[in-house]
């Protein structure tokens, strides 16, 4: 890595099965964007790639390889040629990929044919920085790092001139976040418009606005990404990829899986509207995501 972004880590879809031992999922903040570019270049959906926040960097290919990027908006160049997101490219040995500072949204993802092949820790290559494990030595990437690429790349039938249709790309910009209220809690206590606070990170996104109700501390209970907590001040916190396994604030419900990537891409000051939906609607949205993934795979054949 010739010049590392200020905040870049190796992420996949996170680790499962260890929350009872206090281990967070970690994984990509915008999992839909990462899955999309993996499928685009013929990877398995859970291959590890690079997650970049806010700033850009320069990467050198030691060997020929296929790659794609997507998520946040940026200007990117392979040598002197400007590139387009959600399109597969082939790099020659010695070529450099320059990703400039992100201009819209928050997280950019780069996937490489075969996936990044660092050691799995508890079944995942995702970096969990607070615990200093996963990824590359459990830390952010830095200049001079060399990343191993796997050998599982599959040939892609489409030519590199084909960009993924916009209808199959992850949605961006929608201020609405759908959530399933917790049984026994009134949805209208938190439903409404907010803005994203600057006090937001991979652990949780805090919303600012007119507090419609009061929160409070409670007996600690299991939580996960998407959980909406209500602290004493009454302004919601939505737990994200690095969410703890237990929490002690009042729980009001959970943001549906399909909208967590939309939330992840928001910047401080962006509008957010919490909209209650039924559990059945949430299930249908999961089915829709699976259908889109199948359409991407079919398009790539």
C-alpha cells in the first residue's frame, strides 16, 4: 500500500456465533455495498475487502488482478484513467489505484478478485479495532502494508466496459429508516425526524432532534446492530457494526437490516426519519435483498 487512507480496515460480513462470549459482529458498515461489489467481480458474497472512511489512498498491484469499488462517492484512477464505481476492472502488475477523498456519503469499499486472504479470527477476517484482532494485526491499514489476495477468483463473463445497472446498486440518500417497534413500546415515542450527530462511529450512531420522550437506564440485556437505544436524554442511539453484545439503556426496537447500510452512509447533520413498520414488512425487505443479489449474479453470468 503506497499511501494508506486515514481510516481503512479489512472487513467482511462479520463474525457469527460468538456474541454469547462478548464478541461483536464487526464487519462492513454498509454490508449491501460490500456484497454487491463482491458479486460483481465473481467473489463469494462474504469475501473480505477494504472499508475506507472519508479519506483516500493509493494502492499498488504487485500482481495482475480484478477489482471493483462502490459505496460512497469518490474520484478514482487506475494510472491516469478515471474509473467508475460498480464496474469491474483489471489491473496489471505495477499499476496504481488512486482513490481520492470521499465527496458524498461515508464508507467506500474495494473488493479484489479472490478476496483479501488474511488469517480468520473466530471465523471472520473483519477488523475489530477496539479489541485489536482480525484484519491485519487487528489495526487500521497503514502505508507500506502488503495485503495477500486469495486464489478463488472466478472468471466474469461480462466485459469490463459493463457497469452494474443503477437499479441493482444499493440505495443512497433516503432519509427514512424503517424500524420494527419492540413489543410493549409505543412507536410514536421515537418516530419522527432527526439529524445525525457528530458523536457517531462504528459502535453506534446518535440522533439529534426534539426528544419526544425520555429514556433511561435498564437492566443490561442482549443487543445487536440495528438496536435502537433510548438513553436518559431521549435522543435515540442506533447500534452499528461494532455494537456491544449487551446494553443498559431502554430498547425501543430495531432498524431493519436493509436500511442499516443507508444509515451507515450518512454524515453528521444529514436528515434521518424513523418510520415504524411491521415485522412482516421487515421480512419482505429481507426477501427483496436476496432477490436483488440473485439478479446481480444472473447479470454477471
